[in-house]
C-alpha cells in the first residue's frame, strides 16, 4: 500500500489517500508518528492500528461529546461523522458503540420529540421533521400512539384557532387574498385542508365557504 496523497483539511488535519483512493484523516502529529508521507509505503500493521484503534476511539469520543449537549438520531450522528471524513467501517463501529449503551435510540428520540412539540406542531409537520432526521416511519407511528395514549389526543383544531388569534385574523374583514394567505400559512404548518376549512368556516371565524 502506497501513500499517494496527503492534503491539508485545516491547520491540524490531513486527508490521506492510499493507492489513489481516500483512506482517512489524521492529525499532523500522527503523520510524523506513523511516518506517513506521499510516495511512501504504509505497512499493514500501521494501517490496521489506525483503522482499528486510533480512528474508532476518536469517532466514539466525537459521538459522546456531541451527545453532551443534545439528542441525536442515528442518521444525524452518522451525518456528523461523515462530515468528519471517518471511514464507513469506523462510523458503523462508533454508532454501534453508542447504540449499545442506549445513547442513540431513534424510538426514544421520536417519543421525546412528539411529546415536546405535540401542542405546537401539527401531526404532519412532526412526521415530516422526524423523517428528515432519519427516523423510520414505524417508529414515528409508534411514538404518536404512545404519546397520545399518555397525554391524550392532539387537538389540531384548537391549535389552528390559536394561530388564527395570534395572526389577528378576522374573517369578516379579511378579503379573499388574505384568507388564501392564511390558509397557505396553516397548510405549511402541516394542518390538513379539511381541518383548516372546518375552523375557518366555523361561526367564530365567519360565514360558510370562507375556504373558497
């Protein structure tokens, strides 16, 4: 195996390519420690030490440091490690490590998220956000059921009414353009057209057919 390229990532880190392909990132001091330089061979023992010991330890510490400040889904943590240019095998080992201690748990993450935002976000909005974070659909549905059983059903119509009050919406004075703007706003929040229509058409917010 031949070191074909060492390229600075920043002032202290270098990307190392072996036999023409990117292999890993090391600190400048580690290049000297392991005798890594362009056009030099790297022994199998050194390569296995870097891939099997140095980088996994660093990736696990990276995960633990990130988890000190907030929860992460598996995909979010994987994305962070990919940004750090850790090799795929090292990423999998680090993720398996934190998962084994329950530090990353997508099911728990989904439950905590739904519980925290149930009174502020629509069901669709929460589902979309959790999917973007990489949570499996089955875990999202399970979280929705669990939180609703514990805290009661989500009242999206009450949430819509609250948003209308905050927007100072008045159906009697609002023209068609304003009504459509409010409807689009509520739809972007993740509420269904049926529920938007039902609330905006109710007596409190004006006459029938305000949706049209």
